[in-house]
């Protein structure tokens, strides 16, 4: 990745990894099933390319949660599912305490709660590791095309795109956790990484 | 002893989950719910509330600010911040004002631990 050095990239990957571990643990507790995680990918790309990453997985319409965060750096955290997966996840969360007919009514609420927990786990890991205070907004339910979700209309603007795919194999549910930072925040994050590396006497 | 518990969380699903666990553990207890700080303050007014379980990130006043109000007005109540925001900074703030901190997700064990304290 152009803007970060190999050491910064490695450090960020590790922080993200820890966060995704926490997120997977939380999700596993909520649904009572094992969660499999992909290797996280960290990319500096244009918004249009970010949308294509989802489209290339044959995910054209998604449902999920978006949560803005700000503080030392700003961006959006997203938890996304192919639209056909979301009710199955809600059913797992509510553990058959709600009749199937009532699930759709609770879908937005349930996804927001799941998203809130998972996305905050990732942010908290980064905040704690680097001694920062990140403010996360309220989770918002979203549904739409991958292009709309990624604001690919602003296609040339750069984003720092961190994502991991997860799978609840027992229920055949796939999902995606994404953190996107805008260009200015990439620089701010770089400064934080450098401070950490210096503190740990790892910078050259 | 029959107690009263007030659950404050903007998430309906969270309130449902906590309520279900408390009902099973303590079927005789009075369970009150509020979606935000304003509702919670109105609901708790002039009542004895033995336990408060409060979310941190809500529209309007956050859970820590609400907890400070309840610390003053309900001195003998047990207050727990139950939140997805598990940053050290939030944990530290909860500890500083003398309330319990529990991280979401909500589990049977966590809620039972809170209400059995």
C-alpha cells in the first residue's frame, strides 16, 4: 500500500486482526456458532474499486449497518450481508424466541445491534492499542446496491479500505466487515502509527 | 425480595434480550424499560430502582451522563453500563464514577451476574 510503510502496514494489520478477533468472538457469543474469518485486506483504493470488490463476490444488493466514527481519524464502519442472508442472521440472534412472521419487523433493530457490537469491537481494538479515543455514532440500517453503499458516485475519491469476510458455516451466512477512511484521515492515522512505533522503539 | 430494574437502551432487541433473561432469573421482579435518558429519568422519578442497566451510546444524553444523574438521585442502586463500546477510555470513565461495566454482547451469564451482585 503506497501511503503506509511496510512496518506501518504490518502494525495496522495486527491491530485490525485483533479487532476482528474480538468482533468474531462477540458474534459467536450472539449466535452460538463458530465464525470463520478471512485474512484481512487493507487497501488504498478508489471508491469505485471498493464497490467492485463486493460486486466481484456476486453481491449486488446488500443489507446491513453503517456507523460513522470520528476522533483522531474519521470514516465509516460497515457490516454488510447479501440481502438474502440477513433474516437468517436475525433468527439466529433471537434464538427462536420470536415467531418467524415477526422477524422482518425486528430485522432492522437486530442488525443494528449486531452491527453496533461488531463494528465497535474493531474500533475499540484500534483505539486501545494506540491509546486513542474514537467516537462512534449510532448504527444506521442500510440497504441498497454495492455502488450506492460505497458512494461509488464519488468514484475517484480515495479511501483506505480495511475488510474481512466472515462466515457462519452452520447457518450458511456470509458477511463483510469494512472500515473506510477518507484521504485526510489516512494521513492522521499514519501519524498515530508513527508515534506508536517510536514509543515501542520500532521505528527506524 | 421483589426488586425493580430499569433497562435503558435505544435498541429494542437489547431490551428484549435483557428482559427475557431477568424474567427467567427473577420472575417476580418489576422490569421497566426506557429507550433513552429522558424516558429513563421520567420513569425512575419517585421510584425505588434497585438495578439500572444502561447502554452507553444512545440518542441524546449518553449512558455515563445518565448514570451520574442516577448516582445522585438513587444512591443505593446498583448501576451497570452495558455497552458495545469497549474502549478502555469508557471502562475507565465508568470506574471513575463508581459504576459497573459490562461489555456486550448480552449473555445469560452476564445479566445474571449483574442482577445477583
